[in-house]
């Protein structure tokens, strides 16, 4: 598989450099699915975090007559579709810039837990959910990027429905699914996955106060992917995920452009719908 030429960009954070992007055409063999929510005024952030703000520096014609656009933006590391670096909840673990790229590119395993989450907004993914997926699709592949499909992505960008509470600064009444301690330990100790993500605001469920899934996964130097979009467009197995964050030196997290390359239609494990309905 050929990798597309890198997009060249100058990115500004909190008043830094202007944003200028020159895009090239990707050259992947399979179809590409964008798993990233756009960063704009609707982007959902943790209730206590700095929301995304885009400031226009220039938008129009210069005195010389040519068109020129440039912006600067400011936002918290953790919000929108983003990555939690292991150092987020584990002292001495990798910062964003130190996560090996090979750990952020790998075979996707999309585990459908929508039915359980529909019954319980505070559901925590169990080991049994993973084992049920494996019984149907086989053991998680080496270096897997495991994505839990809770169905919460359908609620984006409605803050009240997505977080359970839309009051700025208030974190005492949040409700959304996450990952149990047992499942996190299973992924670390028994499956040795490369990364874990889901279509909610946190690896931990909304009411969590100890953020134990973060502690376990980050403690094992495993990054988390949060607010992942459009998991319904991925097969249960066969896609390759690319989770590429801004390379913030010393960062505990960063906005990420996450996408997946789908398998060819004739591949045997390219089943539709994230392993829909068991």
C-alpha cells in the first residue's frame, strides 16, 4: 500500500503561526473513511476545558490584488476527535510527540456494544463484550487499534445528549458509556493492543471520578482515542486505522485526524457495519 504525500501545514495554537494547508491527493487502494469530527464552534469539549476558537487573521484580497486567507486557533488539548497521550494519566509515560507512529497505524477491531449502551447510558464495556466479538471474528490481531462502537456518535454535536449535561464547568452529572477496569486490563495484559478508542468523550464512563480505564491503559503506554466519528462506516475487521495527532512537544493530548482505509470488498473479513447486531 502506498502512503500519500504528507500534507504540508503551518499550524498555530493560541495565537501562534497562521494556518495554511496545501493538500495532495491520497493514493490508497481502498476506500477511505474519515473518523474525525471537524473542529469548529460546535466541537464538544470537556465541560471545564477551553473550547475551540478560530480567529481570522486575513480573509480577502491584499493591496497587491491577490487572495489571502490565514487564521489562528486556540483550544484545549483534550476535545473533539483527539488523542490522549499515555502521560495524560501516567507519570513518565509517552507524551504526544514520543508516541511511535507505528503504534498509531494498525488493524482496526470495531466492537459493537450499542445494545448494552442503549439500555444503560453509563455502561462500561466488559471483557465478555470483547470475547463475544472474538467468538465471531477471531482473536484480536497483533497491534490492534480497538474501537468500541457505543452509538454515541449519532448524538454529536448535541452536548446535552452526548455528555448528559450541557452546563459549562459542571462535571458532576455526566452520563455516557466507557470502558471497565477489567476490560482495560484484559486489553493490556491478554491482548497487548496498540491503542484503544471509542465514540464518546472519554475512555471512562461519564460518572467516573477515578478514571481507572485511563490509568490502566495510559499506565501501559497505550494511547486513547476519544470522540471518534463514524464508526458505523467501518467493518468489524479488515480496515486499517491511522490516528495522526498534532506533534505537540510534551503534550498530554492533541487534536487528531483519524481515518481508516477499508479492505477490498472481496476480502473475507471485510464484513459491513462494525460487526452490527449480534
